[in-house]
């Protein structure tokens, strides 16, 4: 086989491999494995909520879009369809209870359902921000203490 | 400004109705859908705050942009970082009225047409919108539904040329919320 043919074939193979890699890791890349993402901050649920109440812009810059681990006394667990939410209540407002709402990864729905109100828990989730009534954590997992 | 108006409406709703007849949810659902010849793009948000005051018709929504979930991680990244800039504009709000609220009989199960008018704030831009939807009264709960289109350019959302063909210029928005009577 002539050298230039080898070079062209080689380049085509490299091109195909590069294309497949771009497809897999860029275009079709997976969502993070939320359960195994390390928490950027570990705080008490009360301090976390207070940070947003005190200065929501500073808190948003610090926490929004990051993985946050919270510790505290759970107030209740709510279930709507397949969405299970562990709730820390710290205030009352126009929307009733206000605090930190942690929606669970499906995998942790059953475990969250079994959490006892008033029990100490540690949960970890991706912070979506503060909607003027609650701070919302999503894709949450329960951390064994 | 957006949050102030959201709260002003809430305060107004409370003030106007001594006997607050308020229906609320924190787990409403909103879907974005964009269809183009190359690709369909869908995003789901199941963390929508909404309140309706039956006595005044006052109606508010608040949506955190980072709560929208896309099938593809890359789309979600582009949506947050390039299109809606969710670090800069973390939420979208609607504050307005159901103008024919008197037609919604909360004492009787049934489906009632709703005319909704108000201001939608998205990506830091506020526009008047007027849409039709429905409320279904069912076993003490009020199920609100609406489907409408918004033009991305109206909200200063620019889509780069190289991906512009993958995303249509209008986005279909579907709203589906189940409101419960507030205990207060």
C-alpha cells in the first residue's frame, strides 16, 4: 500500500474516533452522577436558609448550581406523584411553611419516605436557588452518618 | 424588581381578601418544548410555586430556571449558561390576574375556562401576556392548565447561529398545576 494511502486511511480513522469521542463526551454527555458528586459546602440547614434570608444575592453566588450537604432536624416529607421532598421548615409565610426543600433522586425516594420528622438527617443535593419562599435542593441523596 | 413585584402582588392579594381564599402549590409543572427539523428539545420543571386568590383573581408564578431538566446534559448547560443566563437571572415570574375568576365556581366540580392576563418576566425582560387556559375543580383541588407560545427574541434570548437551526424561534410552554386550598 502506498504511503499516502496509509496516511489518508489513518486520518480517516482518527477523524471517526474523534467524532465518536465528541459525540459521547460532549454532545451526548451524561448528567453528573449526583449521588457521587462531592459537596462544595457542608452546612446546617438553618444556617443555609439564614444565608439566603440575610443576603440572597451573596448566598446565590455562593451556593447556586453547587452540590450542598445539609445537616439538621427534618420537619416533614412530602410526596407528590413520584416526587419525594424532604422539608426543613424555618418560617411561615404566604405560601405556608417556608424553609429548605430537598427533592430526592428517585433511588432515595423509599429511604426518604422512611425518614422520621424531627429526626437528625444529612442530605446532599444540587442547589437551584431561592424562590422567595424556599431554598430548593434537587437530585438529593441521603448521606449515612 | 422582579421579586419585589412578586411580593407586592402577594401582599396585595392578602390585603384585598380579609377571608383569604387562596389556593397554592410548590410542586407545579411547566414544560418547554421546541421542535425543529433536526431535533426536539424538551425541559421539565416540577418545582413551580404558584398562588391563586379566588376572591380577587390575583395569580402568581415563580420558577427557578436551574430546576429545568433536559434529557441531554449539554442542552441543560447551554440553556443555563448561554440562553437564560440563570446565574444572572435565576428565576422567571408571572404576576397577573384571572380576569374572569367569578366564572370559576370552587363549590362545584367542573372545568372552567380561564382568561389570564399579566406580566411575564424571563431573562430580565418583562412582557404583557394574555392567554387562555382552564381550571378544573376536582375534589377540593384546583387543577390549572394552559398551553401557549413565546418568542425567544421577545425576551432578549439569543441563540448562536451554529445551533440556531436546532432550536425554533418560538417555544411552546405547557403549564399544569394542582393547587390546594391554603390553610391560613
